[in-house]
C-alpha cells in the first residue's frame, strides 16, 4: 500500500482534525442526553482510532511501527473498556455534576480531552508519518526496543491489576469507606497512575529508536525526540492537575472532616509511597525530605488539618457523635 500524504507529512493536522471530530461527536450525545457513560470511552478509543489510521496511512509496516501502534491501541482499548464497565455499574460520573447542564463548562472538559488524546498519541503518530518512514529503519530488537517492551508489560500489568483490585475491594459492602490497602496498593497509593506513566514512556522509548540509532535525520530526528511531550504531558496531568491533586489532599480533607476511617487513612499515607512502589517497612521510616523529593510526595498533596480542614464541620460532626453517644447511653440505661 502506498503511503498517504494528508495535510502534512507528520500527520499532525489530520490526527488533530480526526480527534476534534471524534470528540465533538460524542460530546453532542453526552450533552444532549446528559449521558456520562461515553465520556471516558470516547477518550480511550480515540487513541485506537488514531493509531489504526496513521499505521494504515504510512504504507510502511515495519515491526517497530506495528508493535508501538499495537501497544497504544491495547492501552487505549483496555482503559476505555474498564472505564465503560465501571460507569455502567456506578450509573453516573460525579466529575460532571457541576458541568453537565452548562454547555461551555462541559465543552471545556471535552476540549481538554482532545488535547490529551492528540498530545499523548504524538510518539506513535510521528513514528508512522511519511517524514520518518521514508528513512531506513533499524531492525526491531534494539536495546531501546527491548527495554520499551519490558517497561510496557510492567506498566500495563500494574495499571490493569490495580484497577481490578480496587474495583473488587470497593464492590464489597463491608469495605465501604475503608482505605484500599490490598494487593499493589500496599506498595504505592496510586499503582495505576505509576503504571500509566511507565506505559507512555515505554511507547516513546520504542518510537525514538530510529533517531537514537542515527537512521533518521533532520526534522524527522527532531520530531521523534520532541514527541516526548506526550509522556511528559500525561505525567504532568496526573501529578499536577487531574490525578494526584484531586485524590490526595481533597480525599484526606473529606475523610478528616467526616471522620470516615481517618486514623487508618492517616496511618496508610504515612506508611505508603504516593507513587513510586516501595516497601512500607522502609517508607514509614524515611526522612520527610526524601519523601518530599525523591518519592515525589510534594507539599501540594499533603493535608494539614490545622490549615486545610473546615473546623466548623469537624465540630458539627463531633457534636452529633456526642449526642448520639448520649442517646445510646440513655437507651442502655432504660
């Protein structure tokens, strides 16, 4: 099959247009019918669509292109499938409670999802583009290829297994409100995020091989290295915007104010690394400076009850608990 030249020879414009059209199609359904179930499905499957199209357009199916394209397709399909299954069970997505009826706020989320898909897809998009495939390619199996495959398998297993473990844990009535501290969550509070980051860097590692080994030159060389923006963007997203910042301090604040297993949660966070897997027996004795630097538990994630808690809610809860305790004592005496 002859390669297809579509708008530009890096496939940047065509993949952007496809992503915009794909996301707007699902946005129109979600907004019109107030339907949350397709949001994450649209994001994950968009990666699959872009990988298939750019691989088909390239006209050159080197083993590296096929493997890297399959990796991002496998990741996107698993992610979208799991999130679709989960939302079908829960019924709705709480993230959109304040956006679902507001056109521009809701659209803003979908625009950000467009950027997420397009940017994170860059390593595979550029690897499959005519400006890269016109050069001779190193045979698949270089050191970077092998390292990339190993990292992908590790990351994929971490993300997949931890998603299932947390879902099973939360689906049991006796675990309602409890801290998920089983399986991979003994090693890190967010094994799924760590796995996802590893996956994206592994895909980049494989994609950049033609440039790293001197087979690709000029603009194509720079483009392949510049595609590291994809894994960096996803890492920044998880660490500073939609991942850890929404999970850590807000989650701790909610537990503290409501008294929902706060002490067990506090003990768990003190013993368990926030992102990088590490034995609890060692992490609990780790100096705070190492936790805040090497282990990435930055101050923005840390909850301080004196600074961040709404003390009026705490007092209300304590008063209710006190009244409840008095009633129970009276009932016992009667």
